[in-house]
């Protein structure tokens, strides 16, 4: 599943609008923080980032029709 990271006014401009995938554990669940609302994601170049979960949006799939 692909996400778009929206970011906020303090986010590095290079990360705003970044398409990313969640990093998953061995059981298939996403890696998220316990005490924070953060998630571990990986971008298209393979770099990992910790981002706020509430600023992630599911990327809509275009069927081309």
C-alpha cells in the first residue's frame, strides 16, 4: 500500500508530498511507535523516515480508464 506524506509547516520541503511505503514487521503489521503517533516508512530511494501517522494519506490508485 502506498502513502503520501503531507508533512506540516516545520517539515523539510523535500519530504512534503513524498510517496512512501510502510515498513512491516515479520507478522505483516506496520512498525509504529508505542507512546508516539509515529510510523516508520521507506521512500522510493530506500531511505527510512519516522513520520507522523496522522499526516499520511493513502495514495489513490488510477486505473487508467
